[in-house]
């Protein structure tokens, strides 16, 4: 079960990822685009490709944000319900979706 500290470490291990702020919440960005925000209660919100969101959904652990934002790929991830490997994969996918082409190699 990853902790917020693990999330921080994993997010910043991605090329050119930086920590920022999104309306008072910690956020992780690459190229000025957000790929993850950290909410309260051990929940992160990641920007996934809608197909990845659908394929990786796990009720109670990885779920689309309700409504419009969820249809755009924004996905809730409860840290206490995923493994560190799952979180690393989800962060990599979210990062890939917004990273500049030169970094995606």
C-alpha cells in the first residue's frame, strides 16, 4: 500500500516532472500540464487516457471521476487500495498523456 510519500517519489521520478499547486492541492506536472493531483483522505486524481481508464478500472480503487471530468479521463486512485507497482504504472500512463513528445521517446 503506497503512501503519499511514495506517490511524491514516484511522480517526481518521471522525466522533468515537477511539483506544483492546483487550487491549493499538491499537483505534479510535466511541461506545465498536470498529470496528477493529491486530494484528502489518501486519494490521488490522475489524468488517464479514457481507454486506459476503462481498462484499468477497479471498483473502489481506481474509478473515473463522476461526470464531465471523468469522461475526459480524470480518475480517482485510492492509495490504500492499490499496490506501489499499480500506482507507478498509473502515474507513468498519466505522465505519458501530457508529456512533450521529446520526453516520451
